[in-house]
C-alpha cells in the first residue's frame, strides 16, 4: 500500500474522533505493510492530556508485537506531531513518521521545532510531511468551523418563532470571502440574530454603510466592497432580518417598516459609526434614506442607487406595481432566475448564491412581506417618516450625494430616480449604467471607483 492509502486509514480515525467531539486527528502504525495499531484523539472523553491519536496507536502497536520498541515500524498521522508525541515516537524507535497537515502552533517536526532533527538523540527517525495534506486540513477546518458556529449559536439561541439558515448553505460562495459578524442584543431584535460584514480599519476616514433590498442580501455588494477596502476605507454591510445570514421570522406579519427601521437605527448607534457614506438600493433606500435625519453628524455622504422614498402622497411607479402583482401571484419565485434574467453576465454559481439564504418556503416570509409593505397611502406604516426624510434631504442635508442608476431597471429606473433626485439637495446628474438593471451593484465596479474618488476626504 502507498503512503496515501495508509494516510486515508488515519483519516478514517480522525473522522471518528471528530464525530465524538474530539479534535479530529487519527493515526495508524504499520509494520511490513500491515496495520498493527490504530488511534484517534480522546483527551476530552478520557480526561487524559496524553490521549493523543499517536500515543493510542503506539500503545496498540506495542501490545500487538509484545514490545515497547517498534523497530522497523512506520506511523501515519493526519496532523504534525506535538513534542510529547514526537518524544514517544523516538523512544519507540520508529523507522519513519509520515504526517498530513502541518501544525504551525505546536508542530514538533519542523513547524515550531524539529525534535527529529536533533543529531545527539541516539535514534534517528525519518519524517515526511504533506501526505494528503489538503484532505487532513479540511477535516480539521470543518471541525473548528462547526465549533465556532456552535459557540455562536449557544451565545445567540434561536427563537422559536424564527429560522436560521444552516452555515453550509453559504460555503464557498463566489466572491464572498469575508468573515461573518453577528449581533443579537439590540432592543428591537428581541433576541433575533442579525448578520453583518465589518471589513477594513475601524478608524478609516470613510465608512461605507451598504444596505441591500428585497430579495438580495449583503452578497449584492461583493463587487464594490474590494474597491472600498483597497482605498483604506471600512465597509459595514448588514443583512436585514429575514435575509442573508440573519435570522428569519416565520410569520409574514413580523415584518413592518417601522420595526426594520428601528433595528437599523439601533445598529448604527451600537457600532458608533462615523464618517458614513450611506450606500443604498431598493429597500435599502426605502429604509436607509430615513436614517441620517436622526443623527446627521454620523453621515458625510449618500450613494443612492435604484431606489425611492415611499411617502404615500405620490403614486407608486407602474414598474413597482407590476412587481408587486407578480410577487402576489408567485410568492415563491426563483430568486436565482430573477438575477440571471436581469444580469446575463453573472455565472450560474453567482445567481444561485442569492438562493442560499432560503433553503425552503418557510425561510421566505420576508420576501413575501416586503412587496406589500411599501408605503402606498399617506397613513401607511413608514409614509409619515418618509415624508419627513424627504424634507430633510431637500432642506437640511449638508453632505455630498452621488446617484448611480441601472438604466435597464423596469421597477426603479431612471424616471423614478430623477424624481427622487429633485428632493436630494446638491445631487448632480446621475451616473447611468447603460447595461445595469435593478441590481445595479452587479455592475458596480465602475460605480465604486467613481464613488471612492467622489467621497475622498
């Protein structure tokens, strides 16, 4: 058998250790091509700090041959041995040790120290590393990722009236490498867990607060975020409750304009955001455009894209009414297909990423709630505060404003945006993205480059 075949047997032991809640490390001892001892990590279960996979395998092999010396034997282990295990291997006089993944924290076969390379030791054991290293690393990485998720879940238990999308749904999404952050102790959240991205230095000269709409999530800004970060700026991109990696209330009635707005107000205050450029689209604008008037000192700019203020005293656009009717007739429409139709340059994997938050219909209360939630009448929830926001933007706003419009948007396209522009003090001619649609961020690189220059401190 080859080294890879024996390492695969060690990996089987590692997986068994992981299934038992131990760090997934496995080992086998081989003599003359025959496995004579196996072992897996068990310090937690046995309350024994010496119960490493290698020690267990050495003990089993020594019992099998009736001798503590294992002359001519080879040991295969999925992780580079620590100092304790390396010492035991040298005492056992193994001929050879083969390991999979390197251990940069405690590895004693070259990563931190190299006990096997000490010429004064009376026995020399050959060492080879990197056999099935990728497979061994994946087992360890998956284990620790699950432990981190379990810790987050324990810190933020799921409410009985909500669902939480499994983390596996978000594995290896194209163009979305950032670490998740969660918050659940805002008063308005009442224990619901909200996800957000927080990238870049906290003392950056500009902080981009990127708000998505329905049915998107923070993935929408993945083409723009790297450009903001390259400029030395900070990016905050939350997932609204009901979307992305945030918790999803089961009931449609849980979603209201006022409640989502209050969550965002508390979120901005909790993070104590300063020098904010508010970047908004769709519902990110319906909600987000009502935020700066409550704390004008926090905001320095507005990047507004394919959105509106729903004030209740002006008719909703024909494009939006058609969208709302479609959602009412087909509430569980294919979100990936929606993105594909409007953005033919996107890959199938990118389109599918927008479906990731919604493994079934039960997770989609928010996508059903939001279209009829747009304020339509003067007394609709959100209409009065939107009218107040309209006055703020027209008369009190003192920051800079940049508008970018996806020209192909049938819902909130150029006519709607020009109407909004009339109420945005100091807003110049829009940057029109000819091939851009409603989700104009999917062609957002040029917008981000222009915006970095426009809002440069």
